């Protein structure tokens, strides 16, 4: 594409973008998230109508700006998406659901541009499609990395608190209220007796052992990872093998 042709297409795209209301697009996005994505369906209506709508509206505005003139979002502008990704990670939403929302948003935004294009303007949408892919790739990378960083921080904090609970029980020390709540959440009784647990999966990675520890906690075992093994306590009356 020559420089003149690119400028002409950007002028056309700017005219098309001006005909589309970002807030209207954002409302359609939120409704689609609610209808099609489990993680968003579980969110309260107040969060969908508030935070999710605002993030979606800003997403559309930045996408349209990129489409019309190639202006990439700044780090300051991406902060809103980072904050939203941290919130979704804290709530336990799956990363797949979060990224699906951004892909769906891009599809809806592009369709609205197609609908707003007048006869003779559709050729410029080829440039819009290329910039859509660039935009979704950039934003998805930022959102995905932020989500993973936040989940890792949450997992690390959970492991620390599990270790504190284990140490309290091994030392015979009083268990503070926050750790009592943790024990209650995983269904672990705070009245013994207990049996010690030490498990290893031959050839298993640290990730595999983390999955094993999580599965045991789901069955009421106080289990945490130590590299490539799982240690902890189980109520003496519980059949761990089963």
C-alpha cells in the first residue's frame, strides 16, 4: 500500500468510526459476554453494568482510534485493562473466558464498522482488519500476562498461609482466626489426631505436584508443595488412599 492510499483509507476509516457510538458497541459487548461466557455470566449485574461496561467502552474507543489513525494505546491507557485483569484473576475467572471476551469485543467492533461503511468505503476495511488483529494481539498479551502474574501472586499467598497453618499445628500453637477460616474453607478439621503426609509422583514436575496438592485440599487434606513433592496432614480417620 502506498503512503497516499494509506492516508486515503485512514480518512475513510475516520469517517466510518465517527458514525459509531462506542457506548452502544460496549453495551452489545456486555450482553454477549453475559450470554456466551460462563465467567461473565457469574458476575453480578452491578459489575457488568459498571466496571465491565466502562472497560468495554474504553476498549472500543482505543480500538477505533487505532483503526482510524494507527495510534497505539499508551501504557497509561492500558492500565485500565491491567486493573480489570487483576480483578478477574482475583475473582477466579478463567483466563480463557477473559481472552474470549476481548476476541468477541473485536469481532463486534469490526462488524459495527462494516455496518457503518457506505458504498465505496468497504475497501478501507482491509486496513481496519489488519489493525484489529494488531490491536487484539497487543491488548490480549497485556491482559494475559497481568492475569498470570496476579494468579501467581495469589497462589504464592495461599501457599504461605497453608504453610503457616501447618506450622501452627505441628508446633501445637494457637491457630489465629484467618487460618481457621482457611482450614474451614478446605474442609480440614482443627481437632486431631492427624497423620503426616508426604507424596511424590515419580518423574512428576513441580506443576504436577501443585495439581496433586490442590486435589488433596479439595478433599479436606492440608497439603502443600515442596518442590517436587507434596507434604501436609490428614485427619487420622480419613482414608487417604481412597
